[in-house]
C-alpha cells in the first residue's frame, strides 16, 4: 500500500513528468500523481515508471481535471506533503485566449490557492519556458498598471499558447509572493529526448523539424545566421527539477535550462541533415518575409515563428546550481543523434 505523499506532480503523463516521476521515486520520494482518469491509467503509468528505472511502489494516484472550477483536491492527505510540481500544459497552437488561459493561468492560480492548505509546503515548482519567461521578465519591469496591456499585446503577437505562459509566469509569481508560498520556476528551451536512449513522448515542436528534414519537407530556413533555437535533453531537465526543493537558494528564483552547445539554427539543421544523410535547405529567408506571406504559401505556423529569434539566454545560475547538484549537461551531439534515431525509428514503424 502506498504511503502518505511527500511530493505531488501534476501533468505527470507529459514529457517532463514521465522523466521526473521515475527520478523522484529513485530518491525514495512518495509521489502522488495527479492526472485525468487516474484509476484507468494508474497501472500503465506504474509500468512506465518501472521500465524507466523508477519505483512504482512509491506512487499513488488522484484525479485532476485542471480546467474545473473546483480542482477536487480537498480529500488529499497533505500532512507530509513538502513539494508540489506543477507541469500541466495544453501545448497546442491555434487555441483561443480563453482556452489557453483556462488551464495555464486560471488553473495554476487555483492550484496555488490550494497550496495554502498544505501545512509543511517546502516548494512549489512550476515551468514556464525560455522565451515566455524572457518576455515575462521584460513585462515585469514595466509599471504594474501597464503590465496587463503588455500581456494583451503578447496574445496578439505570439498566439494564445505562448502568451498564456507569459501571463501565467507573471500572475503565479505575483500571487505566490502575496500568499508567501515558496516557489521556483524552471524555464527550459525546446526539450529533446533522453540523452542516452533518445526516447521522447512528444512528437510536435522540435520533433517536427527533424521529421520534416528527414522527409525532405523543410522548404527553407527561416531566420538569420544568428537565429538560435536551443535544445535541452529531457533527462537533464528531470534531474535538475528533482533536486530543486532541497536547494534553499533556489527559493524565489528562475532558472533557464538549455544546452548552450546547441548551434545556431542553420547549423543545427545542417547537423541534423548531415546525420540523416539527406539534402537540407541552406538558404535563409528572413522571418519578416515569411510572416508577410499567406500561410498557405509559406507553410509556416505563425505561432511557431515566434520561436525563431536571435535572443540569447543566461544560464549561469542554472549551471552553478547544477554543479552543486552534481549533474552535468549531456554531450550535445550524441544526445541529438540518439533523439534523431528514436524519432526516425518511430516514423518508420
Ligand atoms: N516540452 C517542451 O519542449 C517544453 C519546453 C518549455 C516549457 N515546457 C513546459 O513544461 C511543462 C511540461 O510540459 P510537457 O512537455 O511535459 O507537457 P506535455 O507533454 O504536453 O503534457 C501535458 C500534461 O498536462 C496534462 N493536461 C493537459 N490538460 C489537462 C487538464 N485539463 N487537466 C489535467 N491535466 C491536463 C496532460 O495530461 P493528459 O495525459 O491527460 O493529456 C499531460 O500530463 C509545461 O508547463 C510546458 O509548457 C515544455
């Protein structure tokens, strides 16, 4: 029989959760997994944890439907609960503002409200994302009365998914501070597969780039020579996150997680194409030009174009903390190649 949980993970069936939960059980944490239809999915999830080196005996399950007004968590025994990891997301382009906000913003604020009832809460850990958190940092510098206008602008400019992550970052931090809830934010870049096996459960976003190069369907390179779309391996993200609550200096901090060894986008595409042994596009087309074209001609999703920037991200505090945690970034090239192999094997089967 499972013990009283000391850790809760929402969104545990997502990419990050599937690597984080086995890692937490390896640290002998008692993990309560909050997922939709938990009774139906518990057995399969336990098998996943076991085959990924975790201990299913340390798991318990509870239902969570994030877009309900009442999250239905009142019956959880919180007497030993220390850490809450919040990973739920609706990673989808083309959402309306209301659809995206319902989970990312309203759902996260409701979960934070519930955290007030956790007597020994050590840390609320949640994820924004490298670009959304960068925009959120900029907006936070503006006078508070102007911040809502700037958030509205994000919805017009970036699309609902990314803008809802910006808004979530700002509002969740603001509320956590008001309520005195200790939090840490992690901001990963696009997440690739396991550095050793290449395995992933996500086939959208950067995985589509690999697929398109493989099938010769990437028409052109969008951006300039300095466009940077960084990657980070999922096992690195999971190890980093699993250790965060034990790090007192991480309270109230944000960490950008990405592999600085990722080459600029044009070189990344070349590296992928050469590894696959296929022809790949070499001609750069400015983002503004692609944006100006009707989507039917460019084939580019405007919400994906948002990520084609030349911004750089400071990972010094994350690198320092990782060193203290005794974890290191995996070697970039082999991690990339393992992920490509996995994706290609999946697209062949
Ligand atoms: N993956 C990346 O490259 C990346 C990069 C930067 C930031 N992030 C952020 O990292 C966090 C984790 O992302 P991920 O890639 O692990 O996500 P993911 O693979 O898309 O998984 C999303 C998770 O949220 C759950 N979920 C969705 N809607 C829900 C609802 N209404 N109620 C309850 N649960 C719901 C899903 O459950 P079901 O199994 O029931 O669908 C799943 O467990 C998110 O905040 C995401 O924005 C991800």
